[in-house]
C-alpha cells in the first residue's frame, strides 16, 4: 500500500508539473500576443497619426494657397482700378483738348479769304479721293458763294494735274446743316461714294490719327505698351 501511495504522489507531482508548465507556456504565449498586439496597435496608431498629420498639413496648405490666390487677386484688382483711374484721368484731359479744338473750328470761317482758300483745298482733296468725272458738293447755305468760287479754282487745279476735266455742282436742296462749323461734303455716283470734308469730320479723323502722338507728348511712353499705332 505504501508503494502505491508513493506512486500516486509521484503522479500528482508530475501532474502538477505539467499543469505549471502549461500555465507558464500559456502566460508566455499571452505575453507574446500582448506584445505583438501592442506593437501592431502602436504601428497602426502611428499610421493614423501620420495620416491625420498629413491631412491637416494638406488642409492648411490648401487654405494658405487659397489665401495667397485671393491676396494676389485683390492686389491685381487694386492695381487695375488704380491704372483705370489714371487712364480715365488722361482720357479726360485728351477729351478736353479736342473739345476745346472743336469749339474753335468756327474761327476758321471768320476770315473769308482764308476760308475760301481752305474750301478750295478741301474740294481738291476730295476730288483726288473720288476720282470721278461728275461730283456734287454739299455745303452750308451761308457758304454757297464761297464754294462756287472755290470749286472753280479746285476744278482748274485738278484738270492741270490729272489732265482730265471734272464737272462740279452744288446740291442746294440738301445743304450741310447750319449747325456745322464749316467745310463741305463731296459725293458721286448718286451719293454712293462720299468724301466728308466738314470741319467736324476732319477733326474727328485727326483726333483718331493724332491721339497716340498727343498722348505720348503729354504723358510719355506707357510701360505697358509694346507698340504704338
């Protein structure tokens, strides 16, 4: 019986050893799992933190760029408005100059002799432009007598230069309005071709052609202009 009791004790001891070993292995395995889990958690946590950091950085970089774009737009608008104000002021000066010139057009008719010579020159210039054998002239009613004298002189000069006659006639039924400062209109082929040599139209034409030169003389070259017309 004593021997059997020893065998049971030995068995129990062995069983306890096995249980302790299994427990130890289980604890170590649990420790390994925890360590691995902690490592994976920390890795994922670091990834999430990095992703969030990048996302926040990208968000604020986008906001910074948007703010920079808005700043540049505002600056550009401010510069454009300032430039526009300068251009408007310059245009007002130019308009005043040509308005003043227009108000003095009537002064050209005060000296009838000089005005008659000018009418002759305007008729001749119109004849060279039209190059027609028959030309009709429209003028103010008050200028009819001066134009009659001037057109004879112009017709003679035209014939001498081009060796071809021209027939001129005044259209007194459709005169240039009395509100005009002076000058005349030449037409041919039943009015299908015209040359407007009234003072107003001549000034308008000169304004268009002389504007760049006047602008240059008054304000100097513009840094934004690559060419001049």
